[in-house]
């Protein structure tokens, strides 16, 4: 990783990496980390068992890779889900 990340940034990257529909391309765009750098961060920041569970979950998952997705636009969004802008959650 080229730059130092704050604890808040690391937490957000880990959260995004666990989300099924958040692509590695989104993480790259927002934080400048390539897939391999995200994997390295996850390995460092997580317990070994959690990292193995995450890797098993992510490997081969089409939704984590923009080019492999079956859809291009749209996604499920609960009406109660808060709007997120620039990593800040807006009030309802």
C-alpha cells in the first residue's frame, strides 16, 4: 500500500470488502487500493480465521468484480437504508 490509511478508512475498506455487491473497482476508485492490496490489508487487520472465511466467500464471486457482473445498473436498496455521501451517513 502506497499511502497510510487512518483507522476510519481501514474500517470502511474492510466493511466494503465484506459487502457482497461492493466491487473491488469501487474500493480502488474511492481509496486507491487494488484488489491485491485490499487482500493484504484484510490479512493484516483481521484474525486468521476471519480472513480465511472472507477469502472463501469472495473468491469466484461475480458481484465483487465489475466485469463479471450480470447487471450493470441498479441494485436492491431497502427504503430504510440511509444515504451515504462521501463516507458520511445522512440523517433521515
